[in-house]
């Protein structure tokens, strides 16, 4: 597959994911009252985000030590966990809707700044991660490293803030 075709497919997939999640969250009522108990999914989502963050850091350490296969394994596993997170997130929000933030006072604007940056960067991570992985798997290592320098810190931010947002919503 050519780079142009791959980037086109990545763009279409990324747009479909972002639009699909946006429609789910903004464009419909949740399906309450079903037989599916989704109450454990927010904790699972936080765990998946935390594991993804740990794998991203571990993968970075591996590549700095030139352990390429271990790096690849960590990064693809982090991507797999992030994909599982997205599926779980969609299932939860389809059935339960969104949880309103209960905090008051100074923590409220902190939460919403974190949430806003998390959402925007989560949408950006979809194509960034896919392009980064594509370039690694097609042995475009110079171009892979160039985009990975942006992808890694942004993806790490999204994973960590996902855990923080969970904690603020359900444990604060």
C-alpha cells in the first residue's frame, strides 16, 4: 500500500472514530434500563489508560536502550489497550451516558481544563498513533521518529489525564 493510500485510510478511520464518539456523546440519549451492567467500566477504562501509559514509558525506555523488538511490543500493546479502552468507553457511554462532575470551588475549572485538553488531544492521538505505527511497520524509521516525538508525549498525556479524570469524577 502506498503512503498516500495509507494516510487516506488513516484519515478516514480517524475521522470516523472521532465523529462516532462525538455523535455518541452529544447527539443521543443513553440507553438506560438495559440488562447490561456497565458500572465497572469506568474503573476498567482507568486501568486500561494506566496500563497504556506504563507501556508507553517502558517502550520509550526500550528504544533508548536500542531494544527494538521490546519497544515494538510495548507500543503495539499500548495501542491495543487504547483500542480496548475506546470500545469499553463507547459501550459505557452508550448505556450510561455521561457522569456530571460533582466537584465545586477551585477544582471545577481545573477539572474542565483537564477534560477539554484530554478530549482535544485524544481526538488528535487517533491519526498520530496510526501514522506513527504505520511508519514503523513500513520501516520508515526516520519519519517514524519525527512523528513519534510528538505522538509519545501527547499520547502519554491523554492516558495519564484519563486516569486523573476518572479519579476526579468517581473518587474525589
